[in-house]
C-alpha cells in the first residue's frame, strides 16, 4: 500500500507512559547523502513511544527526532501505516494504533527516505475477545492509500453471474463450517460486485454483518491481508465461503510493519529460492482446499512503500516480475489450479513505476485491479472525483492487459473537502458504466481518514442507495 492503511478501534487498558527509543536502522547510501546533504540530520534518527505495551487496539504516540527536515515520513506497525511530514528540524509526532497480530512483540517503525528507526511494542492479551483473529498483515503501507494521486489497497474477482473461471463464486466446500445464524441481507447478483475489507478480517462475521445491514446487501467478496510469516489462511477462507462469498487474499512478501528496507525479503531472495518451501506449502494448502480463491500477490508494486517494489530494498528493475513468476509457478506446481491470480497496482501518480514494466504477462494473471483513495483535503492532497481517480489507471490497465477482467481493489473516501455522499454515488455510477469493471472492495477502516462506510449517516445512505440503484 502506499501511504495508507488501517487503524483498528478497540478497548484500551490504561498503561503508564513508557519511553522506548531506537536508533537509526539504515544509513543513507553514498549517492543519497550527496543529493540531500543540506537536509541531513545532525543526530541519529530515533523514535520514542508513549506506551511500550498493551493489547491490540492500543493507541501509541510516536515521536521522532533526527530525521531529514520537511520530508515525507511513514510510521508503520504491522498492518497499519500513517504518512506525515517532518518539521524543519527533523521531528514529528504521530498517533498509530496497534493492529491485529499473532506476535507477542511487534516493531513500530518510522522511515524518511533512506533513514529509518524502530522500537519494540509488547502485545498483551486482551481481557476478553471471543473472535478468532488471523495473524497476518492487513493492508499497511496493509496497509494506507497511495501518495498524491490516491492511496491504494486491492483487486478482486469477476462477476458471480459470469461463466468465466476467474469470476464464478465458489461454492462452499463440503467441509466448510455451516454459517452461523445471521440476519444479514443476501448477496446481490448484480454485475458490479460488492467487496468489503474490515478490521477484524475474514472471520469477523459481526463486522461483516453490520456493514451488510448498513448497505442492504452482503459482500460477494471479502478481502484480507497475509504477510510472508503466516501460512495460507484456510480457516478464514472457509469462513468466507460459508457466507457464500469469495476470498480475496492479499499475499505480502515481507514481515508486515517492519518497513521498506527488508533485505531478507528482497525480490532476489525470493527468486533464489529462499522461500520455496513456504511458497509450496501455500500452494499445497490452497490446492487441498479446492475451491476458487483470488490471490493478490505483491500489490501496489508501482509505488515505493513496499519492499517488493522495483527500485527499493535493493530490488533491480524487472525483479518484481521475476519474483511474481517464481511464486506463481511454484504455487501452480502444487496443483493449485483453483487459484485466480490478481495483479493489483496502485492508481498511477507522478513518479510511480510504469505499469507495463511490472506486468507479469497474460499467462500469469487472471484479473487486473487498481487501488485508489480520495484523500480529500488531507495535507498535500486534494478532493478527487472517482472518474479522475480511476480513469487514467483503468485506461492503462486496458492497454497493458487487454481483455482481462478489471476490478477496483481498495477504495474509500474521506469526509474532508467535499461531499462524501455524492462521491459514493459517483463511484458506483462510474464503475457501473465501465462494462469490464466487475466490482470493487470498500476499505471499511478508520485510519488516516475515516474511510468507513458509515463515517456519516449521509455517506451510509448514499452508498446503500447507489448499490440498490445498480441492482435495478
């Protein structure tokens, strides 16, 4: 993801403020030093956490010092990221929320250009939480919308009414758990499919039911994010199938929240075979499951906020495509013909990598997608209509991958700077008018902005009415 990701709301236990500091992790390269000598900090970069431990959902104030002045910064933890700007003296203060994780200790990182610092946060058990959690990175960097043009996150499957293998909704496997009693509305058979991504992940039926009730229909696609430290989320896939929906898994080749500079996850390491056993295990598990699953590997690769993008983390030009093909072919070799591969860049923006150079090829991709957000009046951003946000990128996808079904992955709008209700209506109308766009996934989180469907009553009503109108 670019500059986006998800914030999780949860009950927070009182914890005395703690001072946790960390020194610089990555020194600038020689060329970078020369180019930014005047902005170089005079002291080592470091961050201080207001709280050093707590359960998932704990808000943490991160204070950074010693960074380049007046530069874009990314603060990240697990599946959550925030984009800010340092002061003239190289300082910043940012609040971030601890996302869901299976780790007992998670790192909070701050990155400004080639300089980064990190500090550990101890995750303690919540006092009570009966819902199962998927220990995976959820859209960060799982995660925030893209730079200036728009934040990004996810692609998705095709219309459930289509006979195409990349769009048919999978029937729940016979061994899938029976869905719990629910008053949620039915899934629509409309051509333009509705997808949802919520903080609790694919097993959070309460969240999914609540959003479905608000919208007047249940999603036919449920998206989640998993990093390279977790196995294939078969339990989550089965839970989604029990709802009658398709799973869209964003598979991220990194340790979620550990920053862009992760040499262990460089594309060359993947191609060299360092993760072959792990990748094969995913392929075997997905093949055993047997029902259609949409797999979005290494999304938003045209940005510079993930360690799998060309030009960062030591990745050479063309290495992303090599890594994609290596992973794709290993999974396929395990007999996972039920996997539908989703190639999902961020909406293009000035300075982003050309999409054509990142496309793995028609034989490697089943669905192409685009992530984009309307940041509204957020600092450095502007209110962007759906057609302006997605139109140029969709045109590029049609040129790069002619004939492939299209999907809008992560999408949402801010309330600041315009009418979100009007924006919601315009989004559905615009996508409905594109015959090759088969659906969209709404990013139902409160993060840098309140991206939630019901951030206001007007927004919730507008999106509900727009979906009803597209049903005819």
